[in-house]
């Protein structure tokens, strides 16, 4: 595929994003601005030092900086601005639908309640619906390094805001925190009618993907790149077309792969899996959605057919209605055929 064709497609084709942590979209300048506003002491002297801190050799090193950054989010306006800034990027990158993860325990454990962050999120989402034409679903994630009881309490605390939440997720430190640890709280979430997703098979083994499927009954796997280590798992994922929200730049920055040229996303696509492309924590990992596609184009020789399929997979793997999915995929096909 010629570069000019890629650039036109990535600009003109509508896209979705299914694996985006809103706290991970906190840019260094906004972190600095909110720290000053809220009188939060950071271990950095300026914005450049914050940017330099955005270098990691593993998931835990990233999380340490991530939670430090989240400490500057204190009031409703902060959460509105965080969400709004990301949704403006969506408009710039022609992302028409996004399913956004948020980590309530990151905030409630420091005294910031649901009524603060959910109200801020709601205002930004409403504004995006009305002014930008972007649809947004929220995914409430549990921090897996904490206890299942803590997750249960979080699920209960969220009750006044259930109407704002589409799905329940599981994120944070994967090693030594297997999905089955949260079997009961996910069963409760399913009873309440929520969709379910879980991070698995990133730094954890393929067995964690099996656990997410069997113990948590997830509708979607977040990451899942290590599934390729288990042929039976690959066959299962293909047969059941379980969506996988892969995050290429994130995987390289966190050393799941040493280099983008080693990434297995196209191998997974060739196996017939429903893989999608996403940004994860874009401000920390060097790029939003379009930058992930650009990195794949540059390093993996992404073809036009592969690009179009990956973008269509984003809609197929979403929690949109079948009618909405069909509408967007038809539009993608029409645009792609004209380029």
C-alpha cells in the first residue's frame, strides 16, 4: 500500500476505539496544570521532567507513574477536562465511537467519590454527543492488584451510576493476579446485566486468557497477544470470534515486544481472529489511535486489506447495536472502494 493511500484511508475512514484508559490520556501539560491548580506536589520540577518520566521497562514502572499522575484529578472540572481533551482527539482522528475504561478505585481510595468523576465524565460525553457526533460507552474497571472484596464494594458504590456504565473490566498488574481471583464479582456484574471485559495475555500467560473466558465469561479480551502461545486457545478465539483489543505501541513500550517489527497482531489477524487496534494509555505510550496504525504501516508493511479489516473489526468487536455496526461497516467499505 502506498503511503498516500494509507494516509487518506486513516483520515477519511470512520473508526472506533475499544481499549482506552481515560486516566492514561492525561497529557504532561494537563497534569502540570492541574497539579498547580489543586496544589498537588509532584516529584517533577517541570513538564519536561514529566515527559522524561514517561519511559518504562515494564508494566509496574508505568503504573507507578500512572497513579502518580492520577493524583492531580480532584474535582468535577478536572474529570470533565480529562475526558473532553481525549474526545477532541477522537474528533481529530475520525473516531466516531469509543468505549472508554476508567478506574474508580484510583480515585475513591484517595477520597474522590463517584459523584465527582462520573458527573465530570457525563458532561464531557454529553458535549461530545451533541457537538462532535461521537458516541461513548464507559467501562468500569477493577484494579486487579486489590482484593475481590474491594471490587465488590466498588461495584456497589457505582449503583447510582449504573445507567452510565456499559461494561465491567479488569486491569492493572496482571502478574500474580489471575482473572479467576475476580470470579464472584464478575458473576455479580453479569447478573446486573453488564457486558464484561478483562486484560489478559499481555504480561500474563495464555492461561490467563482461558481464565478470563471460563471464569469471568468475558465478552472481549483486552490485549491477548500471548494467546498465540496456545494453539487450542487460538482455535477457540477464532471459532467464537471473541474480540481482542490489541494495543501495539503500548505492547512495545512495555516490552511485551522488543520492536514493532516483532509484533504479532497481523499474525493473529491472519489466523482469523477478531483483533482490533487501540491506543491503551496514549499519553504515556507515544501515540493515539492513528499513531498506532501509522507505526504498524511503517514497521509491519500493513496492507490496505489488513487496514480496512482491522478498522471494521473495531466496530464488529464493539458493544454497538448490529444496525449501527452495519451502518458504519458499509460506510467503511464505500470509502475504501473509492480510494
